[in-house]
């Protein structure tokens, strides 16, 4: 169950950050993906109670989805946030392999 939750959050995070043209070709609406990702993260928050990590992931998702001109004006690198978001989601599973 936990693996499935992280799997869906990871791929939905990547899907939300894809350009709108690619998402439209698949037939999905980016706003629906954002809502579904938020709901899935909140469900994970309730199920696992790791509040600080979930809040950090939500903030990183919001930062990674800022408009490009606003993000560059504020000084946020969206690619770095996306990469760190993927790293945050994969780190617990990678660490389990080495224990």
C-alpha cells in the first residue's frame, strides 16, 4: 500500500510538471492532475502522519508549478525543485534496500 502511494505521487508529480501540450495529448487536464495529486498527498498525510515531510512536498510541488516568468523573477529553479521532489519521494525506498 505504501509503495503504491509513493508510486502514484511520484508519477503524478512528474505528470503535473510536464508541458500542457503533452498532457493534453494524453487527454488529461493539468488542473485535475494537480487536484488529484493534492488529494493523494493529503491522504498520505492522514495515513502516515509525517506532517513535516508532506508539507514540504506540497510546498515543493507548488514551487515547481509556478509560472516560468514568476519563478525566474523570484529566483526559483523549477527543474531543481522537481528533481529534489523526486529525490524526497524515492529516498525512503532506496534507504530500505541498504538496511
